[in-house]
C-alpha cells in the first residue's frame, strides 16, 4: 500500500528557507529517506536529534514507528509540531525543546537519526551530542543514522575564490598599505562549493567518525599528496562522505550530489605553482576549543629542482581577532570582576524565581541600572532574552 503524501502547510518563519534547501537537496534528503525507511520497523521507537521542522520524524512515522521523540533546542520545533498535526502524527511524536544532552526520554529507542553537521561533521558539539545519545538514549542493538562519516581532503586550484579573498587588501585603496590584513585573512577556514576538476590531487581520507562505537571530537592526520597535474595550488579542500545505513550514503565533495554542505577551504599564504607528481605534505588537525573548532594546517611543498621546499604554518587561531586585553582576561591567573552589564544580568536572573513578571523585573532593572537602560522597555528586551535562554 502506497503511503499518503506528506503535507507541508504554509507558515512563514525566518529559518524555513534554509530548511527548504535541506529538503530540496535530493542527494542528502533522498539518502536519509531511504535509510529511515530501511531502518525503522513497525512498532519501533525513534529519536531525531536536532529535528528542526521534524521532517525525518514524519518519515519515521510513515515507516511505522510507534513513538518518535523529536529533540530540538531552537524555536523551529514549533513548526515541527504543526507539521506533525498536518500529517496526522501528533499522537505519535513527542517534542522536547532542549539540548539532547540534557533530555531524558521515557524509554530507549531503536533508531537515532540526525544531521547536526555544519559544512563538516566537526561542528560545535555535534559529536559529543551523538555519543551521549548513543550511550544514554539508544537501546541495545539499536541503529545510528548516520553510522559513520569519512573526512576527505585534497589539494585544490581555486584562483577565483582566492583572488576574492586577497584582492580587497591588495588593490582597493591606492597608496595605502593594507597588506598586514592578509595574514589573518589567510589563516581562516571558508565554506565554498568547488568543482571536481579544480582538484589538483587525489582525495585522501584524514579521519573516520564512527558513531556506532564513539567518534573522536579531535581529529589529526599526516597526509602526503602528489600533484595529479600541472597547475597552481591555493590550499586544501575538505569534505565528508557519509554511510547512513548499509550501502546508503552520499558525498559532500566537489561535484557530489549533496549540495547544501559545500566544502571547507583552507587557503595557503601564497599560491604555489606545482607540476605533475610533485609531493605535498600536510599536517592537518581540528581541535574543539569551547564552542568552536581550531584548525591548523602545516604544509611542506617539495621542490623538484633541488630548490628549498615551501613551508606554510597556519592556524585559524592566528586568524582570530583577539586583542591583548581579551587574551589577558582568559588567562589562568586572571581574577575576573563582573562588568556593570553582567551585574545587571545577574541581578535580573536572581529575580526570575517565579514571583515577578518580566515587566516588573524590567522596571526595577531600569531604576537600578540607569546607565545601562534608558527606559524600562530597553531593560525588558534584555530580560526577555535572559528569560528565553534560562527560564523554565
């Protein structure tokens, strides 16, 4: 029996355009739909981590799931509730607006499905969230979708993109030297979409994220590339290939079917002319620091005529906009003192004990911190932000 078509009611939200692009990406969405249909059996329980509008939850219901737990910290979960109702699944999907690592489910699930990557799976705390879900939420013998992601890297020729990065600091203001900005510009990572014929080397694997046994949050590799043709190399191109279930998967690489991710570009400090067979050595690593990944890519390009090799030592830490004062305030021996703005936040949070409305808190805050808030309405905006993030 053919299942009924899914219904998507017309509701306007800021993020729906992005979610629509994810659904329209046939390489990604088709693979996930196929994997969910193959993994979910009638009577199963399913958890969707980072559900957004909850479309994977709908597919799980269509596959016969008895119960689906849709978990999302963002307000887009409100639209997921509307989609569930529009498709007649509101009695089978339970919604949790929270971080999955702080979510307690009433039972363990047979299938966990997620796509909480950025351009790469090394994104924010995605890996730790999936590992927590595997350990706490998945039933013995349960299935993770995706099963694993393989990280790929290649040397790339990207003249047009590279020129767009550096030309504003070289030619835009005649008679003014803007070149000191080039080093921080070229010590950053960039998201882009490249063509397959721009690759100057064969791709290499530089990391395996196996979610069935626990993926590492830090990845490092020593890579040796050989130029596949003559050309001008501008840096590294990074992407991933995923195995969702069995032989079901897709690639986010140049020319791949999955279009929404694109690739990461790590530029070199200078373009380098290379000839076929020339050896390029790269030490590549990604370290999670706080909420962000710090990338480092140290490159040696061996010359074929006996000339000295070309060396680049690069890191997104070098490209970060840290002032000496900002670094000082993060030192181990620094004794912090709250600013007036932080004192106001702390004062308002202390009054969010269920006994006062936001209006009363805001009016009192405006009186107590007149240098920060010109009116109680201004204080209300800040109190509302604090309430949205911390209240229950």
